[in-house]
C-alpha cells in the first residue's frame, strides 16, 4: 500500500461532504504532476484528507476504491483523470500545517516543499509521524 495526501478547499468540498457522500470521485485536478500521482494510486492506497486555504490541516483518512479513469468534469478528450475515494475516518486530532512545519522528522515533506500541489505521495516514515501526531491508529 502506498500513502498519499490529497488537498481540498473546504468551502468547495469538505471532509464532512466526503463522509456524507461515502464514495466520491476526486475530480478537478488540473496539474500534470498531481495527475501523475492520481494515475500511480492503486486500490487500497490510503491518503490523508487535507483542508487547504481554510484550516490548513489534516482532518481525515480516505482510501482509493477505484483507480484512475477519465475525469467526467474535464473536457472530452482531455488528459485529466480522477480516482474514487471513500472516507475511512477522521483523525482524532487535526494536524495543522504549522505543526507539520515545526516537526523536524517531516523535513522535506512535499506539503511544505510543493505547497500548491493538490495530490502528493507521503513516505512510509512521514505517514507514521503524521498518523502519530493526529492520533490515527489505522493503516
């Protein structure tokens, strides 16, 4: 299993909406590096759900339940893809961007290095640190 972090602006699509919808396509990605990360996702991979712009914090964990397919919100024939994600659960304690930046064990994490990237890999080491910070006991 690989680990990821996916970002969403909570006023556009929030953790609460993800939970209410159950399975939701992760649409609207229009960056080639983020698209490549979506393509690299496999069923069963887990991702931290991060509220960007408002809150700037990890609030939950989602799981990939359908691998990359053409994004239905994109123009026909365009290269954009999406994956389907289901909510696994909230993190007991939100992990803020400030806390992530302050943790030496997270030095070099893509969230800080490439702050505009909306879909990014998270190393196994960084996943463990973030999970501990948020009180997440699952995979």
